[in-house]
C-alpha cells in the first residue's frame, strides 16, 4: 500500500515574481528576445529568422526592454515553444486552421499566467489516505472582460481554466469623424467593482482602445490596480501609453515589439 509522505507547505513564486526580483536586483533577465531578422545577415550560427524586415536596407526594429516600461509590464519568459507559436502566427503563409490552433495555445499560456497573478489563500485538504495536505485556493471575486471583437478569441481559453467565471464585454470602435475610440456597448457583472478583472485584448498597437476600456471599468467602480490586461503581442508605444495613463494597471504579454500582428482578429475569425 502506497502511503503519502508528509510534505512541507511551500509556495513557489511564479516566474513573473522571479523576473521582478531580477529586475530589482539589477540582474539582466536571461530570457531570449525575438528580433526581426535582417535579410543581409550572413551569420550561420545565429537563430533562424523570425520575420524579414519590410525594407532590407533599413535597420530592423528591435524589441523593447522591459526595464524601460516598468514593473507593471510582465512578459512570459520566452522559450522555444512560445517562439514557435509567435512565428506561426506572424507567418503570412500559415493556414487559418494552424493559425487558430497556435493562437489558442498561446492564449492558454497567457491566461494561465494571468490567473497566477490573482490572489490565493492557504488551505488544508484531506487526501484519500487520510493525510493532511497544505495547499492554496483561489480567492473569490474574479471576472473576465473581453474587448470585442478580437478579445472574444480569448474567452474560451479563460473558460477552459475557470468554468464558472463570469465574463463581461466592451465594444469600442473608432469614430469616423474624430478617429477617437468610442464606446458603443458595455455589459459587466453587477458587482464588477468588487472583483479582480482580467481584461482581454490580444494585440496592443496604439493602446487607445484599451485606455478607453479601462476608463469604462473605472466608471463602474473598478480600481486600476485590480485590472490585469491579458494580451499576446504589444508594441512599446501601446504598452507605454497604457502605463502612463494608468500606472497601477498590470499588463501581461508574450512580446513587446514595434511590429505587431494587427491581422490577428481578421485571421482568427476568418474575415481577412
């Protein structure tokens, strides 16, 4: 008969906490940075190019440093799995089936890490063999909010992790005359002001849409420090604009790069 052994309760820090500790201690984070390939490069020992720069005579754009954007920005540590998913999503020859499959995988990784940012409380449970196990459980009072339409692509990934979580929606479009973001629809759980909010929007380009969405949440009583923005790709300008407007918000993404795959929504929903 196999018996449980006594196990000490240990809370493992998430990799974002380790990342912040490295930043605070002045250490360079060892994760890889995706760089757009320069077509004139002839170094055979370098990593395979991720995407060719549009103008081969111009210097390729470089990823932004996380240190320059502050601790509010949290990057998933880059590994070969994430890098491959990013590559397939950016590749113009990728079929829609492969695009959706890889996008869903990347969304799931971001959602899982987003849930890791939510508060937990310690608890003790009894195993089938009668032993006590000291673990953790989610604190109640969380919800998701998707910014339509592309943000809806992330809803299923959140539901796959939290079956009973409530999800609100915001529809924001640019005004034809002023080109400013305008709210057309917003529906949230009635007690959203008491909840931690996972705001879902896969591509941060200018940041204007997210800024307007956060303003709507604030109007409904949500504090910016209770908002965690989940995205797949962000530009430095988009992330910086949001952080400057709302210094207490948390942004979680896989990559910060001047070139964002703005075709994501059309490709995911098959309207390209």
